[in-house]
């Protein structure tokens, strides 16, 4: 995938809102989208990092959906700034292949 495609995969996988809060703009072609894209592309410079980010995000979404804690998802900028995806890399309760309805 090209870099734009990788960013759009991340952007589209991240929830727009959770109960009571908006986590990101609906459209990536916004000021927030431009800021997040710049940050995301700087994070995924190292080969394989995009896959790690996506695995961490999908693991976190599955975990939070399962235990009812979606309301604690971070804003998208905070998620990247704090590299939260690293905390969910080795979630042994989650299988590698799954889908999420967000």
C-alpha cells in the first residue's frame, strides 16, 4: 500500500465517536485530518510499523468492545502521540483475524 492508503486505513478504522465524545472528524480532508496524517506518516517511516499500529488499534477496539469500555478510547491525536497502539500489540485474548463493527 502507498502511504496515503495506509493513513486512510488507520483513519477509517479509528472510531469517529464514542458515547458522549467525538474522537476524530468524519472526513480525513479536514484540519484535524492533515495534522493526524502528518503525525501518522512520521510514525510509520520504519517498515512494518503500519501493521503494528493497525494490530494494536484493532486489538484495543476488540478488547474495549468486549468489556464495554469504548467510552475510554483516546482522541485520535492522543492515541498517536502516546503510542497507545504499543500497549495492545501482544493481547493474547484477541485472535489475529477478526472484524469489528464500530
